[in-house]
């Protein structure tokens, strides 16, 4: 669940300017080459402004990106036009998208799966992804890892961002709902430009997962688990891992 995400989309790339999309995309590319080396076509589910998609395109993949936010997709298309990249973007919801195309590999990065805060949403997302994979295709996704979240509990934070045109101050206030494996994160965001200053709030409902529940849902939807890793590493996650990544393979129909 995200509220006011359309507002923050215009500042999204500034807020995550320090996120190393190139390094992350290179890591994902290595996993793709290891687990499905014949991959040509990739679908990026929850692509945002297309930063991962752009680097995956650089690595020679034919990339399509989908995102729920129309403004995010608009920015992604503008970026693609500027760089001359042939990346196809569509506005679609992760848990009910329908594209008349199948892919060798589907990725869903930056905790898109953790935004599926209800079982129905999660199951429908896995179904949609399964239906858009070629036989033997793989699904790579990252998520908030339950043991790590409960070891290092989320806390309030403040971050500041600026460029030549504006300054942003963002404060986060998490609320842990233990019974539902949910963290409700409230953001208070202040934006200051040369002409005006204003504030707004944003809410993110994030779900953290434990391996047995994900395994059950993945298997029921027709996937085999190929590996479970700590995000950006090549070892299994542990109780100190906040972020994990799974690689699933589509079973034969």
C-alpha cells in the first residue's frame, strides 16, 4: 500500500541518487547468466523510473518495464528517449498485469514483492509472473527478510537531499505490526525550492517474509526455488540480513 506516491515520483531519482543501480544491475545480470544463460527478453515488474532497466539494456537484454505509477512510467519513457534506448514501458499493476508476451526472465527489484501486503495480492502477483514466463524461465526478486527485520527492528530516520534546484527533508516513522508481518512506514516530506516550500506525507505498508510462507506460495503457483541469497551477495541470508533475494524457476506445465 502506497499513498501519495504520485507526488514523490517527481523527486524519486533525487532521493535515491545514492542507490547504486549499476552495481545492482550487474549483480542481477550475473545471476541471470548463471541460472538462465539463454535469457534474451526480460520483464522488470515495478520498474519505477527505469534505472535498473536501463543498465540491463546495456548488458544486451531486450527489456520491458511495468509500473503502477503513471508518472514513474512517464519519467522512464523520457529517460529512455534521452538515452536512445529501446525499452518498452507500460502502466500495469504487479498483481494483475496482462501483456501479450512471454519472457525468459522476470525481475522485481527494490522490494516490490514486500509491497504485496496481503496474501491475495502476493498470490496474484506470482500467478501473473508465472503466466508471463517462458517454460523454464526464472523469476528473481528481493524482499524484506523476516529474521533480519526482527533482529534489527526498524527505527525512525531523517535524510536530506538536494540539488541545484531544491532541497528535500524526509523523516520516516515506522510502526511494526507483529501479527501481520507488516511495517507501516509514515514519511513526512518537506520540499524547498527557489520559489516555494511545502510539505506532504506518504505512507508505505511493507511486508517482511519468512522462508516457509514464501516457499509454500511459490510451490503452489508452480515454481521451484533455485536459490535464496542475501541481497547483493552470493551467500544465504541469516538473522542479520534485512534484505534477501530469491531465484525461482517456472516448472513445466
